[in-house]
């Protein structure tokens, strides 16, 4: 799992630019059916979510599957932790 901050979010194209701890920015593609978890502050748990529940500035933990020749990668799962 990687941890980073969402810098750009394109809901229409299902992509985001996420800055990770080492200073790199990854362009991440979100396939249909992606499992998204969103932290629930009231219960201190996690609930299911959609891309629309994310926003620029959110801190996320995510798992990537593959890296494409164009420098993008495909996300397998993502959890918003902020």
C-alpha cells in the first residue's frame, strides 16, 4: 500500500494525481468496480464510498496493480484516511 495526497482529481476520466511520500506524483486510473473506503469520523470506522466522495487534498492509502507505458498506473483499492 502507498500513502499520498490527492493533488488533482478528474471524475469524468476516472483519474487522479496523487503525491506520495517520496515526493513523486503518480497518475492513477480508477477502473469500474474499484473498492473505495472512506473514513467515518463519527464511528471511527470505514464505510464504502464512490469516487465522488474524494476530493483534492484528501490523504489516501492505495494499492496499484500495474504501470502503463504512459506513466499511469491502475489502482486496485483506495481508502481515504483524512
